[in-house]
C-alpha cells in the first residue's frame, strides 16, 4: 500500500469490516447488513444500478 500512500495502520481488517445498505420502504428506511464474500460486499442496489446503466448504454449504442 506504500505506493498509494496508505500506512498499514490505516487499513481496515477485512475480518472486522461490515457493510450496510439503506433500503427505502413505504414505512421509512430499513438498514440491512450486507453479505460479505472473499471479493467484497454484495450490494444489491449497486448491482441494480449497474444493470440499468448497462441496459441504457446498450439501447443508446444500438439507436433504440
């Protein structure tokens, strides 16, 4: 991490890392714990956003 200017003591221990997502509901907002995998956190809202962007890009590229 030296090449990025990050000291070892500035890193988060992956075993202790937690992630949360805020999901809107008709009653307000729910805070949901994210699933953690070896490669990182699974963030459903990000996956949905990436899917939408991919579809929009495909439509623009194909002139739809």
